[in-house]
């Protein structure tokens, strides 16, 4: 079966249409299933988000109410007028103003340590208050006050209208003790505002809270009763209330506020209220102690808080993992979705609960999903017969692009044409195919430029490593390219077979010139820049000068001692002193001149160095103190008794630094060099007696070793075919025609024209460079004279040297890099072969 499908071929139109139909059916089926599945989840998520937002808003509202209430009672507690029991008119004015601005307050009252009590009740806070207190419609306020009489405590009621005029008053005995009430005792013990848990107000039958606070440092407490009816009204305003009921309840499941419609609480049966005139001739008719009940934080029998309709809300509230989620529950044989979340209060913790029928939450979303599914199915069915015609704009350009792709595969870039299409992707593909040839060429050019720049950066980094040789790796390639251009264009028989006729070959030679000294990155700076024989990291001539200073001081000390012993011979002693000091000056001057290394040091001068070295001086300090761990390992001498006699110049064991790595190079590298036994020899006599220059044989090998590093570095790189000669060209500029060069001692017949040209460029740049610390720059004439001698010595190629002169490359180089705008004109005949 699989073989059948593999061998079967169909048209692109049939494939596109079939694929479209199959994918459309699969997509439609999956979309319909996912829409139905996620529709319910979406409904729940939306409901959860709405309920959570409602909980956050209610939490914020409760927090704002709490802050306002705290501010109000703080202002009341700080009001000095409330501290005077005789200022009831002021109390009345203050309390009514606060109650007018805060309609959810039921009443404000004062309790004092002398057991006196004063309260103003807002009759407009609830109709239940009017019914409970049997107030007339014209009554706006009720003022309750306790007064202590000889026969006992008496409570007075005054019913006031909106203008604070007394309509009626009455009195009754009472046993109410304000000091025993929790709101009073808690406020006296607290440092701030005390807030009770929500409880049912006795007169109203609705929940509320009492806040109380002590008046400064007095025994008076001010308190406020506030209802939760405003919160219930706020809950009824939310959209969630249309889907179900919202409850604000405590941990015990008691409802504090809800979005249900107002209920009329069951009040106590009314008792007759008589006016002062009616009571004048008879006994006073009393009522139950209403204030005693509302101010005790207890709900009397018959006024218990309403419980939430289902225990699931309490369960969610007690389980933090369930808070903020929808939980299904069964209530009255119907499925409901329950939600509960904490309002965030730290004390008297309250929860917001929502109870909604599941159908009310899910049905609107599912209806939209069903409509969407039907519309999608009908639209997809209508698209099926149209796909045949819609495939044509795809099929035609795809076939043409396939033909153009075959041209690219055959590398027939010039014949690639653009295929126009109204489909953006196909049109873009056609445009990219047309520009592919130039893009490939641009990419190759960019890659080459990147590699060339990277190589130049390496060369620059090598130059920057030494502050004295900066520019060498930049100038040598420029001079080498000048030579190569002239050689390639020359008709001289020596260069007849040499032609650089492609960009790849030029690039190969240029990269080799840039990397010809890349191995110098491994050469220590103090060896490359060694400007004096005693120089290591610093010039040790200063140590030797100090020893001469010691001998100078010793001569003066001897002179003074001799004068003290034989004063009569002082002139003779002074003459000897002058003789010694004069000799010291001459000897040091000679040692210092030998340290420069500018002239040939013959055998006599070397012998004089050794003679000076035999002079001794006295060392009084331990030479083993203050050494680094590495110096301690190299210092093989034993401790000497002090003072110790030291030679003025010496070759000490610690001056010899052995090799830590083997100098046996792999045979494949072809290295053929004389390798010194030691890595360095810093002996003072050994270095000062170097006959030419400043370098010892160890230093010379360390510098020459950079060619070995160049070979190892470049031959380890995977150069492409067009750059395969880079390692060879870059590593042979120190070879000679007579086979005495390094690192491989290659004879002249194994050195190609590019290698010989690069050798000329390297030597001439080194001779004329003005940034070497160990020598002064040679003039152009002097440098050419040296080049000529090297030619005569079979060190450099004569044909390349004469090309350098005939084409006046040295003049071009001098003007561009030596800042010599008018270099001297040379008599070239003495250098050119007849």
C-alpha cells in the first residue's frame, strides 16, 4: 500500500484541493469540538474573573468605609466639646452633623466613668428604627440620656424634628451600667479605635458594627453604631447580582450583608408612649431597655443573624486553596456554582460569597458557541466547491517557480526570470529567486571581508602587544603587495611564470602577509623589545650602578679612617681616594656602554668586563628575603654569613632558567633549528659580553621561535582550497637562499616568488622602522645597502631586490609610510647586475 502511494503521482491542483478539503474538515471538526469544550471553560473563567473583580471592589469599598469611620471617630475623640458633660447642646449639634453626612450610622453616643450616658439616634437610618422606637413621621432624631437620681438611675427619651425641636419626651428607670459594656471597657483599654465584629442591632434586626474610642486621657468613650445596609445596597448594584445572590458573611457563616431585597425584621410589639402631659398625673410607662441591648454587642433572642443558604460557601472560605474558584454544589435539586473569597481584613475576617445557578452562568456562552458552530460549518461547506478555482493562482506560479528553481540548480543565474503572482509569498519567493545570484555573491564577499578584517585584527593585536613595534604587521603587507603587483605585471624573465590573476590569489597573498608574524603573540614583550643587554622586565644596569655607589662610599670611608689614623698623611690619602673614584667612574662608564650593545664587542672588551667583575663589595643584607615563590625555587644558594663578599658582576645559578616544556617538535613540522639548553640565561657577565646586539642565544631563539608558533597556528586552521598556501607563505620569510634560515633551513629552490617577495618586505620594513627600542631607524639608503649585502650573501633573492629598486617601490613606500616626502635619489647602478 505504501509502495502504491510512493509511486503514484498527482497534479498540483488536485493535491492542493484535496489538501485544502482534508485540512478544512479536520480543522472544522477540531474547532467545533474545542469551541464546545472551551466555551464552558470560558464561561467559568469569565464568571470567576467577574466574581474576583466584584470581591476586589467590595474589599476596596469596605476598606474605604473603615478608613472614613476611623477618621470620623478620631475627630470626635479629639473634639474638646465632648469632654464637658454639661454641653449637651453642643453634643447634639456635633452628633447630628456627623449623622447627616453618614447615613449608614444608626447612632452616636457617649459613656462616661460616672456612669452617665448620652446618645443621638438617626431615625432615617432605617424604617425599622422608627418602628422599634415608635417615632412619628415628623420625628428626625431621638436623644437618649441617663441621669442619676436620688431614688436611682433614670433614662430620658427626647423625640426631635429636623430643626432639633423637641416634639415629645419621656423618662423611665434603668439599670444600664455603661462602664460594664464591652464597647466602653474595650475602648478604655485600647490605645486606638476599637471595632466590634458585625452583630444584629436589637432595635433594627439588621447587622451592624460598633466603633468606640476613648476621649484623650479622660474616662469618656465616644461610640458609633453603623448598619451594613449600605453595603447590601452596594452589592445589589453589581452585575453579578442578576445571575445569583451575593453574600458578605463571617467565618461562622452569618450573613452580614447580601444582595437580596430588603426584609422587614420582626420588631418587638409596640408599647404606649406618653407625653409629659400624659405622665404628669400618673406613673411613668416604661419600655424595654433598648439601648442596653444595642450597645452590649449581643444579639437578643429573636434577632439572630441570617445564615448563608448553603454550607459550601463556609467550606470554601475555610479552605484557602478553594478561595477564588468556582465550586459546583447542589441546592434544592438544582446545580449551583459557589464562589467565596476573603475581603482581606486582618481582624473580624469577612468573606464575599456568590451563589449562582449554573445555567445562568454557562447558558449565554453556550448559545454563542452554538451560533458560531453553525455559521462556521455552513461557511466551510460553501468553500469546498470554490477551492478548485481558488487553487489556480497557486498552481500556476508554483509550476513556473519550479522551472526557475531548476535554472538555479544548474547555476544558470543569468537566465533566471521573475514570476509575477498576486500571492505575496509566491511573489516574494520569485523576487528572492531572481536576486539569489547577487545575494550569494554578496554573502561570499561579506564572508571574505569578515575573515580579512579578523585577520587584520589579529595582526593589529600582535603589534599592539608591544608599544615599540606597532604597525609592523600593517606595513609589511602593504610593502609586500606593492612588490607582488610589480612582479605580476613585470615582463622580466624571472617573473614570467608569476602572475596573480584572480581575486583569490591576491587574497591568499595578502592574508599570508598579514599573518606572517602571528606567532609573535607567544613571544614575551621584554624579549621582543630588549633594548639593552641587562634588560629583562627592567634594565638591571641600575642594580650594578648601586654596587659602584657602594664601592664609592667604601673608598670614602677608608679615606676617613686613614686620615684619622695618620693625619699627617692626609694629602697622600686623598690622592688615593681620587684615584679609586676615578677608576670606578671609568669602569662603570665602560660597563654601561657595553650594556647598550650598539657596537661590536671584541675579545679585549669582553676580558675587561670579566676583570671588572672580579672586584668585590660587601653585602650586609640577606639576599633570600622578599623573594617570590618562583624565585625561591630557582635560588639554589645556601644562606651565607653576613656581611658577605659579592663580586661586582656575576653569573649566578639563579640567573639560569631551564625549560619547562620539551623543545622536541613533531617531525611533521619540519623544524630544523639549533635549540639552546636553557630557556633564559640572565647572567650579568654572560649578557654584557654578548658580542653583537643585545640578545643572547637564548633570547635569539625565543624570538625566532615565533615562526614555529606561526606554523603550528596556521597549519591547524582549516583554510579553504583557495587559501591553502597561506601557512607556507607566512612561515618562510626568514628562510635564506643558501639554506641557513629558520625555522626549516629551506634552500632557495624550495622558495617561491611570493615567499621571496615577502622576505624583502619584512627585512626592509624592519630596517627602516623608527619604533624599535633596541636600534635606530636606518635611512632608506642604508637599508638598501644592507639589503644588497644580504643579496650578495645569498640571503635574499637578487631578482626581487632589483625589482624593488627598478620599480622604485622603496620610494613609494618611503613617501607613504616613512613620512619622507623627498627621499634621497640613489645611484642604483651599483646595486643592479650588469
